[in-house]
C-alpha cells in the first residue's frame, strides 16, 4: 500500500473527533454534511459554533428564542417539516392541547395528535402530508384550525426592507411567531422546499436564526436576511405560488 500522508491525516482527524468525549451527533452532522453551494454555505453560521452563540448573545431581537427552544423537536419523517414547525409554534404559545397517550393527564401538541380529530384531517390528512409535504397555505390552515390567527405572506409580495422590518418587529415580541418556507438550495444547502420557525434576528450582521426542524440533517443556522428572502421567492411546485412566511399570533 502506498503511504499517503494527507489521507492518513484526514482519517486520524476524524478518529480523534469521533472518540472525543462530549461530542454530540448534531455536531457530527455539522462537520460531515455536504453543502450544495460551498460559497453560500460558508456564510451560514451554525448556532453550535462560538460565532453562532455570540450572535445570539448580542442580538436584541430574541423574544421568541426561549419558548421555541423549549418546544424544539425534530420532524418525525422526511415530509413533516411543516407539521413539526406548527407543533413547535403551538406548544411555544401554550395553545390548549389534547392529552397525550402514555403521559397520564399531561397535555401538549405532538406530530400525531395535531391530526387526531376528524376536523383536523379535513384540513389536510397525514397521509397526504407524508406523500407530498405541505404548502404554505396548508400549514396556515392547520394552525388556524387549532386556534391561532395567521397571516400568510408570499415572497413576491414582500420586499426585502419589509421582510427586515417584519423580522425585527416579530422577534422583539414574545406573543407571536414566524414560520418560514424556503428553498434550501438558495441558501447553500442540499434539498428543496423546507419549513422551520425563525427565532432571532441580529441587526449588526443582518442575519436571522432558523431553528431547523430537520436536526438529523442540518443544525440551526444564522443566515443572511437577503439570502433567506431570496429563498422564499422561489416557486412551490404543488401550489404554483411562491414560498414565503407565516406570521402567527
């Protein structure tokens, strides 16, 4: 076998990292996840890094962060990003929930009981979601059905300056939430259309924090506002409309 110092160094590096105590699976995904656009991906700042934590500590628009983090979860299958985002929002706003089987008399929203009633399934069935995901309007309808008001803003009607103003106003207020629908490729990640809640905005760097519900794939990241705005201004092939953002109260 031919000795290859570079290869040995890379292998040793990964062996050292894998065997280091206290390293999470999320951090592992952060290191090995492939990017579809390295130039854009370098501008994403994972919350798991020291830079990501500095942004969070410095940001003044963080009113939603604590409640959303307490309700943070991973989507239960590949098509449930919209469902997981809706469940996070309902729990973070303390919307009255049904009891959960196996938890005695405790009540909270899950990715199962959000569809429990016949009326919920009349809005959209879990079988349909598993088959094709959800549109922005379908996520909105499901949230409204469970007692929250929601405003839907598609990318083509939201200017960049209006988007910045919305981020600051909403993330300064703990009584409302934002769920963004965007195309991952536009911000430099692999994949297509995706939903996740937004949790913080840093005015100094003009970056917004996406709490990514696909935690098995990517960490939560800070992304340039302009890039996320462009990622919302992409066509959803199911609805025929541009993606966008939900403002939930």
